[in-house]
């Protein structure tokens, strides 16, 4: 039986959600969602509308064999990032059932034809700011755990255009932070959020100027299932350029991890950009271990 590509509709939401939940099982920090949550992320595509300011003309498609759902794609026209000078085709999400390579080719080819008809000359797949709100942690692209999807993109001329590596630290010890060679006032700011445990920002000030900060939140912030309650995610670690190389970043992170562990968190996770080897070297030698690589992909359509 041939694969057919049809527009996604609310009537197919339950089947597509079930297939999505099966797909993301191997991806760290990703959890099943209910039908209403999934459809809310895709609903604008049913009308060709826009779910937020940076995109418009959203479309979603389902690959079927008979009534069996074999694949799904969600496209839009918009900006890869807010500072981009021109619009591009955006592939917000794409999956197909492992083993159903033909269905994957069919739905990818279909969305490329749609984007060409919309006047797009380029397409970017899985850009981080267009990720579904319940998919992975912030800054993620397409997880390497979904290797069959990445391989399909590569076979069809897509190349990696950005990346983010994720590192986990299971069973955090109660750390003793290494003092920095910087004079600074350190303050702790606890912030209640979606998780059972609060988030934490550790600030370093000299006088009225903030010279460094480490910001952490519960991983439960990023999934509708409320999982990962005992995982903390460091979403930002920054030190003013003139204060770098003096151990302040290390102190802020170690202090944050210590306080989080004492507050009840058991594990920690962090991420950094693909080519930020300095940060990856720092994290992996501190105690974190790489668990996943995520990538953005792109190609010319003409």
C-alpha cells in the first residue's frame, strides 16, 4: 500500500501524540505528553496561522499507510532567530517510524514542495527557538538519539548548522566550592517555579555591578508530565569578560550545585554549544558526563 500525505487535523491528534510519545522514549529529559498538550503545540498549523510572532503560515502533515500513522511533519515560514534579516522555511518537527524509510522520504519531500511553493529558498530543521515547549530542555535541537531522523535529513542533503551538547551529573556530592581569585559579594536568589523544588540564581556583585551569575531551574519546568523533579538544569552561567580566568565561573557553579543538593536535588544537567570546547572541557572535568548531542540542520531548496 502506498504512503499518502494528508493535512494534520484534530481528529488525528490522539494517534499522532501516541506515535510521538513512542518516538521520544530514548531521548534524555523527554517525557510523554497528553493529546491536548501535543495538539496545542500544533493547532495553528490546522488553520495555516501562527503560534507566535516569529512564524506564520504553519502547516502540519501526517504520512499514512491505510489508517496507520507512519510519519509527521510541522513546517512554518519565519525567522530562524529574531535578528535574522530574512524569512526562511522552518521545519519545526519531523519524525517517521523507524523502518519506514519510504514514508520518511515521502513526507520530507512533501514539506519541501510546500515550502518551495511558499517562495522559500532555504529550510532550517529543528531550530532551537522553534522547539515544542515540552520537547527536551531549552536550547535543544534534534537529539542524536533519533538517529534515523537525522540520517534521513543527511541523505536528503541537509547539513548540520548548529549544535548543543548535554551533560548530566548523577548523584551530586555536597561540593566544597573552590574560592575564586576575585573579590565579590555572593548572594543567593531562590525562585519558585513549576517544579516541587525552587530554582536558584547565584549572583556575584562588586558594588552595584553584577560580574557573574549562575542560573538554575528544575527540569520539571520543561515537561508537561512534571518529571525530573529531582534534576536541576543550569540554564545560564556567565562571568564578565574582564573577570574571566580567575575561577569565578567555577565557584558560582559549584556553589549553586552545593546549594541545590542541600535543598533536595539529586542530579544536575547542563548544556553548551557544539563548538564551545572550553565550556565542555570545564564541565566534563568538573564531574558532568556527556549524555546527548543535538543538532540543527539546513539546506538550500533551490
